[in-house]
C-alpha cells in the first residue's frame, strides 16, 4: 500500500541583520521574538560602536574642555577644596591637565563604552528578570536583547554628531549633548544631584526601556507578560537613578 509522504516543515526565513536593526526601532514585537529565538548581537554592537566613535571625535574636537573641567571641579566639593589651596598658575596648569584627561577619556569611551555598558546592563537585567519574574532565558539571549534595545540611544548619539558641529563650543556639554531630557534644557543652574534624575528622564532612554520590556517578554512570554516585564525594567531603571542621584549628592 502506498504511503503518503509527510511534507517537511518549511524552514523559517532568516531575518537579515539590517532588518533586525530597523525592525527593533520600528516594529519591535516580531523583531524581538525573532531575536529571542536566534540571539545575535554583532551587527547592532558594530553600529553602536561606530556611532559612538563618531560622536566622541566630534565632542573631543569641539568641546571647550577647560571650561568643562572648571565646571566639574566647581560642583565637586572635595576637588574644590583642593583647588582652593592652589595659586593661579597651579590652577591653570591643573585645569589644562584635567581637560586633557577628559578629552582622552572621551576617545576611549567611544571604543569601549558600549561593550562595557551592555555587558553590565545585560547581567543586571537578566538577574532582575530571573529573580522577580522567574525568566527562563540565558545570558546570550539577554545580551542580544539588551544590545538591540539600546539602538534608540545610538540614534540619539547619531543625531548629536551634526548638532555638536553646529553648536558653539562653549554651549557643548559632553555628558548631555542633546536636548532630549529636562537636564539638557534647564542647563547648568542646578546642582549635580538634581541633574541626575532629570538626565534619566530621556526620550531615547525611555524608548530603550520600552524595547527592553518587549524583548524580555518575547524571550519568555508565559513567565513575563509585557506588563510584568515593563514593571521590572522600570524598577531597575528607578534603582539606578536613585543610586546615581545619591552618589552625586554625596560628592556635590
């Protein structure tokens, strides 16, 4: 008796790296479902690093680092006390040295800032989702989700490159280079600890948080419905904001 052959299941179409990058920004739910099934992070990491290098070069070349160093020292009570003991010539030399260090650090951040930040963020968020949500996923998946989810921040840096070249050097803040949060709009009139929470309320940063929630929910939808995932993401965000605000208050 003839048997009817069983058709082989169709292979799922592979989504290109470019489609994943654009999809993470414009159509996140199906994109992060695909990322959760086949984690990868190289393409978005390369994009983030290249943009970061471009921004770092722009900021390093355009920023008035001596004035930035003066403002940073003035807001730090420990550094201010030390500078008060110096004469004018020593202060001028110290400001130049601080400016050179800040400029070099900016270049270094362009190359290694994103990998370090994403490794740390992935570990923290994975721990939070496992602890509070019982997530059944691994670090590779969490790292891929976190990397793709931070593409809005990369978009922010990309927009900031031409903005940096158009700005007057005296108006450039290398730590808050685009007016996408209240801290950038209010300027330097507030204390450092008051600026920190306002910096966290960033349009692109909140966009990234929403994508994080979508991504981890896609990785384990039964354990992590979107509402629960969103709650965990913003709880971690609030904890970071409170910690860095307290740290700025201690040293301000």
